[in-house]
C-alpha cells in the first residue's frame, strides 16, 4: 500500500476530505476501489489523490467551482463526480440524522419513571 493509499484510508471517515463522501457512496453501491475509480473515470493509482482533496464547500457556487477544479485536475467527468458527491453527502446526512435520532430515543428510555406512576409502568 502506498503512502497516499494509507493516508486516504485514514481520512475515509473525516468529513473534511472528499474521501469520506466517496467512501459513503462506494459503500452504499458496494463498489471496490477499482470499481469506484472506473466509475469516476480515473485510475486506481489516482483515486487516493482524489480522496485526499478537500470536500466541496456547501454554498451553491462554491460547490460547483470545487467540483470543477477537482474534475479538471484529475481528468474526471464533472457531472459524474457531482452526482457521486451529492449522493454521498445525502448518505452522510441520513446517517448523522439516524445517529442523532437513535441517541435521543435512548435518552428518552433512560429516564426514570416519575415518582407518582404505578410500579412497572413507564411513560
């Protein structure tokens, strides 16, 4: 494994990097690194460099600009990269919302019953 591949794996869950978004997408589509690289239109050797890019900024104009810069730098299909990134970001938001909801449900269940409720009955 090259140093870039090692670094790309280390940041696969860090939302600052494009690799986290690509990891979510690849996982959801059950893509190997080779299949993801092929889908994006780059070599497997280039994929870690793409993954180590900063994730696109959220603002509409900045998002498109960032995607175009990355696509041009690595000779990727701009539309396909944009599709993959939007899909991956949506998955990230769903996972974050799901985790937050699960935590609040657990917190609600962890509450002790009020002192005036009958034994064995929880609100």
